[in-house]
């Protein structure tokens, strides 16, 4: 009888992590992330869920109601985090935002920026402000050419317009753009078009810990109380 050369693999996650002296324990649920579907007004080449205008997979109203019931009955949840696709295009998005806020929860919207300017969403920025929604938005690069190549023609300019609109509605902790945006090498981008972007996005903060170095930086904005 020949001895097997096949190594016995650990049969569960705990056994795999034990040699590394890593012990994972479940803690209190504080963040509820909701993927509202794959429908999006953009079709980005780098999208990890392959979202786009032709995608039909979208969260139903029935599922939205079940999620809100879960939220109402789980007091430990502090943050409701909407993502997609473009979550704002889900017909239940605004209802869910209002309900979440009425339950006293923070709400975060992972926004592609250009959705603020499409037909039927002209009042979206004001809706986000009025409901004290935190906005997390991104640009894959600091150059118009690269952004338009990855996300579609005109996306860069539309994104900057959206950021300016959010600024005008009071998003951001102050009126000075601080921190840095990291580029493909991880180094700080300075001068030229970066300076123009700094002037445009004013009160947005780009924190390098949110940056994806191969693609650029991520802008994170919060509505200011004094702006209302």
C-alpha cells in the first residue's frame, strides 16, 4: 500500500488561521451595506461588478422592505452604506434613505458623481443634503484623458461639475481643500491639472488611506451642519 503524498488541508477557516496566531471573533454589527443592484449610468472598464446601463439585476421593493425591518430591529447598526451600480437609480433608494434617517442611522452613499446630472436626478444633490447623507465619491485618475478613457467620454467634466454642486450645497468640513491625492506611483500629485482640481473641489478631503494607488484617489465628503 503506497503512502499518499497528498497533504491534509485544514477543513475550516479557524484551522487555517491558527498557525498564524490570528483569532477572528464576531463582534457587534455596526454597518449595514446595501448593494442596490448593478444598474448604473456608467459602464466603467474597471468596475468589479460589471455594472452598466443595460444591467437589469436590481434590488426589489420587497427586499428593501425586509432590509428596513432588519434595520429597525437591529439597534447596534450605526451606519447604512449604499452601493451598487449606482444605488441612486434604484426606485427604493430615496425611500430607504429617508427611513434609515428616521431611525436615527447615519447614511452613506457611494456615488459615481455623474448620476447627479442625468435626467430624473436633477434634485438628487439637494436630496442628499436635506437628508444629511454622507457622500463617498471617486475619480480613477487626476487627468481628463484617463478618466474619460476608463469611464466614458465627458465623465471627468461632469464629475467636476457634480463636485462643485455638492460644494455649493455645503458638503465638506471647511472651505479649504486639504490633504493629498496619491497617483499611480503613490507619490503626491502636484501642480498643473492637480491644482485646477484642488480649486474645483474646494472643501472635499482626499485622505490617502482611501486611495487606490494604481487608480488615483478617493474623495470623501461630509455635509456640514452649518451649511443647512
